[in-house]
């Protein structure tokens, strides 16, 4: 698969009104993703996902409730209001595939994830 910047189109952001469950430095939410997507070189099925934020490690973990497969990503300050409590997953679309772009958890957000995935796909396709 070749990386062609013009082929990426921002898919609709998924925002969940999530209830926070406070643990010792962990907060959790549940979201439903109605389509298959790629993240960190893995394919994740449509389904219900938990998102857990660990404020001591500045990370979020996204994992499928049925398969328990997941990924952990670093988060940092984002553009949202410091009091923002929104949880959102943003995806890019490349043909029929969707690739996780960012995860926002309240006022924190991951760096752009799909850029690394697209570069990795390009390197694998070119044999580098």
C-alpha cells in the first residue's frame, strides 16, 4: 500500500458522552465503534471499547471488551478547554479502511497516530 496524502479523508469523529469511573489515577469510559479500524499495525473489529486514562503515566489504553486486545498511547495537553470532559476517537479513511488518528480524553489528546501507521505501511510496501 502506497502512502498518498490526498487519499486520506477525515472521517466523522466519534464522541461518547462517557461516565467517568475514578480509580486511584485511572478514569475509564466505554465507546462503541461501528466499523473495523487499524491502529498500531493491528486491525481492530467493530465493537465496544473501553478507554482507560492513567494520569500518573499520561497515557490512555484503548481495548476491545470482547477480545481484550488493545493499545496504550501517550497523551498530552491538547487544544480543548482544560475543563473539557469529552472522549473522542478520530479516524482517517483510506478507501475502505479506517485508521485511528487521535484519541482525546478530556483536555488531553494523543499525537497524530495515523501518520506513523501510514509511514509504516509505505515502508513495508516499498520493502525498506
